[in-house]
């Protein structure tokens, strides 16, 4: 474990000039020994035993020497066990080889604004920006790569700071900013990586803001030490409430970030720990130090303090580290999202459900691929270059994997990716979706493309698709087909901002016409869904109302507000899926009933979120349904000969000809029986 970090330390010790003097400090109840090596103007300081504790997230400091001494050159890099203060205090007060002469009154400001804190996390340097200016972070990152010898993959930007994300986005390196986790498995992995000890047997969850969160479950384990290992228990108690050399207060009282302290008791409301819990621990520590309490008294008092903690928890779930509420809230705490997101739990927006992957930085329009960029991303970026015009070059591009709650694949193994890129001839970013085909059988890509083309010709609002073939390495020679399409503009239903439906003058009022207009677009999308005969046999669903319809809004100058504009169908999954292809009235009645039932459920769900009557929404829904149905039926009638003559060369197993003939026949019935469909839909929305 830690091969990159071990190699780095060995490289420094081998090529650097070792300072003859070793420095000893007393921190957190123990003596620590430090050694330093100079390479050029840079100084590297390592705690003597740090390589034996790489699994405990060693603390790292990076600072420009001119911050410590006005005319000094180079940087200081420290790596220690414990928390960041182990190196920060002796560095700032000059005990570390007199590298610093910062006045005592300015040391807190220097530590807060100019020293980058980081941790060794799974063989990477994970940097926490906190209150440090972005330009300092970017300069340190460049120094770590160009001078120290780390690669892009070895350095992670832990804080999802807006300016930091923007900077690396424009370099095509957004993947280097630590991604958010959306699945329970990913959160569990992130929390496991955040576990850290300072100097005792207490285990904390160390946040990107430097706060050590102590959960009730971990505190309960610690309390058990009062019976099984009293010396270890007292050492942990000292860590919580004693004042160490260089500190004015204990870690549980030392302010760290936005009301949180160096050590924070998790699950309590702000201020409660300082008011009710910390004083009790301090009284116990004082009694132990003065010899006023024996072993049995310590055990009894510890149990009482544990009961106090339990009674103060803001949720009973916080007593269990495996509880969903605990995992989600604790994850928000360690990532720093807790400071910007109100409430408990995670509610990611639609566009946030993606994770950046290694890609390439473009130099004069040519990609310089990043370490870790897989063949799939390389092929995608290469094909995007072929789409640009003469004299148009790509300035930057970022590759993302689109995430879903039910997708358990490891990051980088999902089916869907998105590439967001900007060229020198376009002021706006452009976006393409890339996806692995659901089937790898012969001719499936042609079957998919034929369905897309024929329905686009019919007037259905699908994106433009291109099938790509990429050569797959890794064991055997084979080709893998993927497709790319333009990203549909707009949002799925669940991600439409609520303010789009509100009155511009009074947000407490809802604009009924906007709600009705969107219902019309829902009907438009439903008509297309029925015409394509979308059906998933595994879940018996037409795949409608599950986020595959993308609604676009625009500003209407006449009404002086944002209004629904159009709807796009962003997925062809399930197309030609209706299981029965009989040209009979019984089959027509079956699919009418099936699709209208699902459409009615979707409209009812929509109605629950708004104040407009369901019957009014149903009327507008069917207006949109009829409009799109008549438009498709008209297109079919005027292009009939060409549609009937369309017989793509596909394997017979796909049954394209028969399915297409059924779709045309069914569309005619859909158009001829619109009055019946309207009546049926009104009946279903009235009773569901």
C-alpha cells in the first residue's frame, strides 16, 4: 500500500541534501521526531515514523517559503501523523529549522489563508483548499507535478469549490476534483477512506474542511476502553478535552470551520456539545488528573456521559453508523456539502448525476491524453474532433459518466457517458451523449439506427444518432459498437425548477397556463411513445414518465415569463417493443388500454404537484396528444410509398419489416380513433 508515496519519500531522501539536525517536538502527549531534506530551494519535512502509518491518512502541509520569510524561495512540504497542527505549529513558530519568522499575531491568518492542508488518501495527495485562494492551489498543483514528480492521478482536489471546478473544467481535468458519491456503496467507500486517528484509539471521520467528526457509535466503542484498557481510555480522553502544547484550547473547543471544531461530536445540533457534553468530559478528566476518582468511578461516570450523548442525538438513527440517515448526513459532513445544502440527506440535481473521468487536455486542438484515460474515452474524443469544421479546434473537453441509482457498476464501467466540449468558433459549450449498445449481437447497431431514422422521418423528436465502432483490446480482438447523440436541451420532469411554474410577481401563486402548457407537451410525448410502441417486457412499462422525456423552456416576450417550448424523446429504448403484432381490433384495444393507463398515472402524479384540476390537465394533455398524432399520421400519408418501400438489410431475427408495418398500421388506428382515446383517457384520469 502507498507505493506512490513511498517512492516519493525515498526519492526525496536519495536525491535531497539532508539537514544535519533532527527536531523533536511534544505534540498530543508524545514526542515526535522530524527530519528534513533540501532539493534545490524546496524543503521536505517528514515525521520519522510516517511511512508506517500511511493507512491513517497522514497530514500534509504545502506552503510557499516567501509566506514564512519574505525573501525566501521555494516551498515547504511536510508529512506527519496526527492532525495538521502537529507540523503547523512548529513550522510557524520557527522550531522547524527557523524556516519561518511569522509574527505570532499573524500565524493564524497565515495558516488559514496561505498554507494548503492535504492528506495522504489511498496513495494520493488529497488537497483541501478551505480558505486558501485558488491561485495558491493551482500553483501548488503545478509544483507537485512539474517539480516533485507526481502525476495528475496522484493529486486530488478534495473541495468542490466553484472556482476550482471551473479551472480544471477549462483544462479538461475536472476528473481531478473529487467526485460526489450517489450510491450507498460509493458513500460507504468514501466514509471508510475518511476514517482517521489523531494519536489515541479514537477513530474519527475526517472532513475536507479539517473537522474530525466523532460519531456516537465510535464514542461508544471508546467508552468500552474504560473497562478493557484504562490507559488507552485516559489517553483518548486527553485527546478530546486536554490542552496540548501550542494550543490555547482543547480540540473539542478549538474553532475549525463555520461553527464546527477540530473534534466535533456528530449527530448533535450546533452548540449542544459545548453546552452539555464537553463540560462533563472535562470534569471527568479533571477528576482523573487530581486523583479524585477511581477506576470504578471512571467506568460509572463514562456510562453516564454516554447516556447523555445518546439523549442529545437529533435523530435516533445517528446512534447507528450503518443507518441510511447517518451515512448520507455524515457523507455531506466529510465532503463539506453540509455547509451549502440545507436539510439532511442528499438530493442531487439531474445534471449533477455524473462523474468526471480522465480524458485529455487540448493543446492547439490536439488531445494530450491523461493518465487513466481508457480506450473508450480516447475513441470518443477522437470522433468529436472529426465533427468540427475547418479551422475550428476544440479548446477543452471533459468526459463524464452519467450515473443512475440502480447502476452498481464501478466508476468508469457504466453504459452512458457525456462529453462536454468547447471550440474556438462557438461561445457556448456543446454536449454529446455516448452509450454502449444494449446488445452486441450482429447487426444490432444497424437495427437500432434504422428504427431511429424511420421514426425521425415520421416526425418524432429524437436526437441525431451516429453509430461508432471502437476496437476493444484486453484479451481478444473484437469490435464494440457505441452510439453518440446530441444532448437534448432541457430537463426531465422531476428536474424542472419549481420557479418556472410560479408567478413572477408573487412566488406564492402558480401560473396555471404554464402548468397546462406543460401538460400539452406531456401529451405530445405520449403520442410519440405510443407510435413507437415503446415497451419493456421485464417491467411491463412503456418507459413513459421516468425521465426519458426532456422538456425545454424559453422566455416568451409577450407574456414576459418562462414558458414550455418543446419536448424531446432522448431514448429509443423499448422501441418496437409491443409484444403482439396482430392487425386486429382486440390488439388495438389492448395497447390503447395499456398505454393510456400508464399515461394517466403519469398525469395524475404531475397533478399532485400543482393546483390545476386534473380534468383541465387531461384536456390539455389530449390536445397535445392529438396534435402530434395528426402530424405523424399526415407525414405517413404523404410519404406512404417511401415508408412502405423502406426495407433495410438487417438480420431476419430482428423482424424489422413486420414491426414497422405494424407500427404504421397502429398509427393509422391511433389517428382514426382520437375521439375514443380522449374519452378513455378522461375516464382513466377520473378514477386513478
